[in-house]
C-alpha cells in the first residue's frame, strides 16, 4: 500500500511546480533521497483570494519510507514583506517492520529573504511539524520534524539549497529516528513572488 501511495505522490509531484508560488525539487544525502512538490491552490481554482494557500507533498526514501501531504497558508506581516510565516496541517504515512504509522501533525514555519548585495537572492527558512499522541493513529505514538534550509536562486527558475532535518516517527513499540542529517538539492521554481 505504501509503495502505491509513494508512486502516486511522485506522479503528482511532477505535476506541481515560500517566496515562490509553485516548485518541484529533490534533495539527497548519503542515505536518503527526498522528492517534494508545492503549489498555490490558486492554480487549481483560478480564484485570486486563494493565492496564499498551498498544497504540498513529499516522499522520503530512507531506511523507513515516509509520505507527507499537507495544506498550509502563508503570508507576510503588513510592514515587512521580506518575511513569511506559515501555519498548516499535514498527513504523514510510514511503515516499519509491519507497523503502520499515520499522523496529522500541525505545521509551523518562517522564511526570510536575506539581503546580500551582489549575490543571488538567498532565503533562510525554518519549519516544525508536531503531532502528539492524540493526532497519531494506527501504530503511531507521536511525530516530530524540524528543518532549517538555506536556498539561493542561482539561475532563473532554479534554486539550489542545503539544509538539515530531524524526523522522529515514534511508534507505540518504541521511538524511531527516521532521519537526522544534512542534505543538499535543487528545485525548479515557477512564478516567483
């Protein structure tokens, strides 16, 4: 079942193209690969009022594969357009050794544009996802994910990025750390803000 969901997510991620309205990317380290896609809901509805609502998905192929699907809203404070805050809800699905993991973490994030003169546009972002036991189902006990990323627009419509993530998928049978590593990747960006 998880392999079917993973395959579908990869197909959907290729159709999805934050300071961008839509993007599709891949990042790797020595042990993992992650595919991710993100798009403004405005593209699916043609209603401009939905431009700050996003749907995103990711698939991490590590010792334990993980599939995530989320919806979020982001916006800038009125007097500071170089900073974005986001809040959302995700669905996370994984399996390990016959145990199935399902959680609905709350998602919080912030991203800022760094003002380096003479260098490409550079952004620093942080993100946290957390699901306590009340939002964890099947064999899951809780879910925690923390990320920090630095990305730069090196050529039009392409960003390269580096980051670090820590993902804990805690099962009822015991805690399991899915990932705790740095990574590097690139993404294709359409319609930057």
